[in-house]
């Protein structure tokens, strides 16, 4: 019986949404193959989160609670993951497909002679091997990929690619890792971490609902109406590249090929034309809705529902209707 590894993305206390989604999928894949799921928690907080990880399918939790896990840039985490691979004999790892972790995965792959597939939207098992589905060329094509030979596989999973479901599992075994980082791993030290100010909304990459604004807003103040709609829906706020380049909204909210990739249950774009750069970051959303006064805007080609009209007339009516239904 082998182990399917899942690297947990967390906030120091609890796993993030993408982590429990990965555990749920890993449990499904492991059960089909007769394997078990093992979570890897780097940094403090594993003990308090172990029960949650077990509920979503982890039979074992590898924990490295040392400050070194996040006290240095990249390589200490690479060495920790390498240690787990070598001690467990595992062949596959799922990780959240975020920029920093992609860097960790790339360096780990070199050390393990492993293959890396990022931005995975689905995983299946075929003849004992994992088959990954992902969109390429800006989302115009969907591909399936499989690791060849005896190489290990590192799979970066997009947020909301899978549903999260508890299994009612028991408390997992917690294995404390004893790792001494190498001198090379300590050459780049993290000297300061500045937390981004939170507006109390969900993270745009993990949110179930995203409301996004673009150039059609006309000015920076136009995002106020986008935020109002998002707050009524309990949604995250996103923006097109044109809007962030204009300075209307912070770049960390940019959705697209050079920004964040999202897959929410519901995407609502207002004043966004739907250029390929933006579509590459959101077209795997389950339901796509849009508001644009240009009936020929490319966004309508992929939208499930669309309204041709002035967003400054449509969105207030939408907010009003939502409030009435919530009353």
C-alpha cells in the first residue's frame, strides 16, 4: 500500500479551501488504488488542524513545525518535501498551483528527477498512474498528461478544481519530521513579512463567487459598485488587467494569464470585454455571467448568461433585487 502526498496550504491554524479540495480528490484516487492519503504540513499549527485533515481523508500528517519552514526562501521547504518522499516511498504529490509553491515544486523535481504538471483542473487514475487534465494556450485547448516511466509526479491543482467533502475519518497519525536544513538552504532568509490589508472578502483565487470589473467601469470609483454587488453576494472582487494597469484596483486582484487563475462556481464580469488574456484566468468557472454594452464583446462567446446594457443601470437593479430577496 503506497502513500499519495498532499502539501497543505494553510494560514498557520487551518487548511485553506484548496487543501481540503485536494484531500477529497486524493482520498478518491487513493481508495481506487488501494493507497492511503498523507498530508504534509510545513510550519506551526498541524496539531490543531489534524482532526480536520483526517475528516477530509488524511490517514497520516507529516509535520515540520520548525520556524525554518518559512524562515528561508524556498529551499528549506524543498528539503523537507524531499525528506518525506525518501522516507515514505511515495510517488505522487498534489500541491496548490500558486506561484511560490510552483517554485518549490520545480526545484524539488530537479532533485527527485520528477515531472511537474501545474494548473491541473482534473485528476484520474489509469493503470495505476495519475492522468492530469489542464487547459493550455489561454484555455483554447484541454489536454491530458501522464508522467512517463518511473518518474515521480508533482501535480499543481487549481483552486476549486474539485469539491470538498468530509469522509468522517478518524484522527490521523501525526509524524513529526526532524530536519536540519543545509547551509545552502539558509543562504536566502525571509527578513520581513507584510500582511496584505483584508477587506473581509474571500480570497479571489478560492472564492465560490467572484465579481470582476474592467475597463468599461470608466474610472476608479466604478469599483465601488462592484464591491457593493460582491458584498451582497458574499463574493470576492476581481479585476481585468486593463483596470489594474490603470491603477483603478490593486494588481493582486487581477484575473488573467498574467494574474490570478480562478474557477469559482459563479463568475460575474461587468465592463469586461473578454480579451484572451482575461479569459485564460477565468473561463473554467462553472457559470459565467457578464454585463457589457457591446453586444459583440468576446466575453459573450463563453458566457452562460449575458446582459447587453449599461452596467451602471443594470448593477444597481441587481443589487436592489438581491437585497429584496434577502429581506
